[in-house]
């Protein structure tokens, strides 16, 4: 069974890029903002979430807070994407419950490694 990844980004080009890159190995669902994603999550559970930080309607910060407050998604891994890279932004995301933070533009290969690390943390470590 393939893992399901939820991608949330207000930029259609980023959603299409991620869907194209990730759909070779994973089932990918894309949403354009946090509100749309939370509505989808009412009846669906992703194995991992990739979320943009700066979005209209609901930004990535509030989205992660909401995900962590929900029982079924409380422990779902979240990787944040942002065009703004600063230590302050990263720390805030980590404190809200994000596992990783990747600055845009990002290297798809690096994102692939972060996904593996979060979906298979023990097995991934055993390869060392």
C-alpha cells in the first residue's frame, strides 16, 4: 500500500511540481490552503503533510496548530516549505510541531530524503 502525502501550497506551480515528483512513489493529494486541507482531513488521513508557510485564508503556522490539536493527526509528520528562510521562522515551526523545514526554492532530492526520514525513521536509520 502506498503512503498518502497531503501537499498544501497556494502556488499552483508548486503543487503540480510536487505532485509530479512525488506521485511516482506516493499517493498525492493537493490543496491550495489550510482551510481546504482541514476540510479534506475530516474524512481522510494523510501519512505525511507538506505545507507552505505563507498562504491566504490560513497560513502554515495556524494549520500546524490545528493539525496538532486533532486526535487523528496529532502525530502526523509535517514538513514546512517557505520562501522565507530564517532561524526565527524555523524555530516557530518546530515549536508548533513541524518535523522539518525546507526553504524554497528547494532541491527535490532533499525533500525526498526528508520524506523517507519522516515516514520510515527507524528503518531509514538502519541503513547507516
